[in-house]
C-alpha cells in the first residue's frame, strides 16, 4: 500500500501512457446445505468526527502465540499464528482469519474482530486463529519467488496440515532463532488433528487478496471451509489496476520488481517507497482508512516496524507488480465466486469509503452468483481493523443466519 503511490507517480511519467484498452477496473466436492439468505446492503451512517474503536479498544492479547514451520520447495518459513479462545468445554467451531496482503500486513488487523466475535459467541463455542502470510507480519521473510500460486499453496497447507492436539490446542513449533536458546528441536509437537476436521467446522474470514485466494482454493476443491467471509475483497495489485497488463507494462513491472529485490539498490528504493513513517501515514490517510483521525503516530510507528525486518521487501515487490493477483480480470473474479454456488455460503463485506476502482470490483459482487449475502459498512480497504465492532457484527449475523447461532 505505502509503495503504490510513489511507484504509480513514476509509471505516470512513462512514454507510453495506459489506454482505455489496457485499463482494467480494480479493485486488489462435497455439497453442503444451508439457509438461503437474501442479498442486501446494510445502511451505515459514517461519522468521521468520532474516533474509531481501533484506537479506543484496549490491547487484546491472544491466548497463545506460535510458529509453524512451512516447507515449500527448497524454502523453510517460520509462519506466525495466534489463537484466541475463551475457556469452554465441548466441540468448537474454528474461525481462520487471514490478513489483507500488503507491505504492512499483520495479524493485528483481525484482533479486534476476534475479540468482539468471541464475546458474542453465546451458545456457540468459537475459537479464532489468525495467521500471518509467509514473508509478512511476524513470519520469516526469505528471498523467494512469491506469486499467487505460492500463497494459495500456503493457504492449503496451513488449513490441511497445521494441527491441534486432541484437546483443541495447536502444537507449538518454535522458529530456528528460538530453538538454540530454549534447547528445543524444530518440529516437536503434540498429537494432532487437522484444522479442517471431519466435521468440516472451519470458517474462513479474509481481507483483500486473502479472501480471493481462499475462494480460488475452495473453487479448486483444495480446501473445503464451511463458510467464507470476504471483507473488502480485491484481486488486482496497485500497478496493474492503474496501468493494465499488456506486455509493455509487464516488462516495466519486471524491471521494478527486479530492482526492489537487489541487495543494495533494492533496500534504498524500498526505504524510500515504503519503509518510512511519512509514506505509511500518507497511504493510510488517503485510502487505507476512511477516517484520517484514526491514523495516529503510535499506529504508524507500529506499522513502520514491520517494514524494517530483513527480507521485508520481497512480498511487497510481488504484490505491487501484480504477481500475487489470484485472477487477471473481473470476469475471472466473478467466476471464482460463482463456482461455489450451492456448495459454500459466502458473505461479501464492501465498504463506503473504498477507492473508486476497488469499490467497483466489490460492487460487482452484489448480485453475483455464489454470493450468499452482500453488506456494506464504514471504512475503506481495512474495515476489519478500523471498525472491528461493525465488521464483527455483520460476520456474527452471518454465522447466526447460516448456523443457527443463539447469542
């Protein structure tokens, strides 16, 4: 997100300007029976004079924080995830929450929603797991060729392989840097069962590209969640949405991506585009958050820290230039959702304050096949972080309507 504005200004000076032909609007199996839900949009009054709950709520600490060792080809990535649950007995419904992919992506985006939903859970025994993407957040960030297929593979492996003990807790797997200090062997864990259990009790909530990648994996039959909530779903990266995907632009994207991945010049450009507080503050105020008052110095500082870790630039370089885009057009975007019609209930949460192109792609899902319910809330590209209570309310209603939750 923070990288996009500057990069777009550079591309705007290109000798070949994008034409209408090149432009694409943006954004960024077993059959289950479920209740039919009429598609509607909820009316929301935006009061930007009132501080968002994202800055009012007390820090919500997870029940457990762990790492999972993901082996992909010749790479080993320590993936950070955390669990949120209340003391309870009996079987649980698992909610997997996946952050929006961006240069400052983090599990922290979903903590407020997790807290709110667990407090509402009533007779439904819920547990929330929030996971960072490989190369982002608190996960390790090796230099590798990140693309949409890599991220989809991660989603599938995490859902199918990350496991819990018989009692319902994940086995702890410590990152390499911690093993020597604690005297532990990498990969030690307790008896396991898959998150996507026989009872198929897994619900997936995703923001931005995360939502679309999950839907893509589900359409292929690689994962079978009981329901999906797509919050401010996107499918196109910052540059392709503006400049298109013709061969000329793909060459330029490749050049920029190559520079960002180099040891010296890459860090210099990354620090100029992303890893500085001014750029992060500007992006959040312009289009990531709806209310600029919610972008506090402390918040900006917390996001800035995420950009200073070794390897921070590799995933953003791929995202900016379109390599993480799960589809290449709106038609393909709609086809993903229609492919789950009658199989998996899907909630789409659009926002009042999204950028014009992003909103157009969200609105295209309003009457789309496969979308069980469509609502609109306050916010822009990160409504679940900026207005967690509002988003949690819509998500919980969705659970009530589909799974007979009694609050």
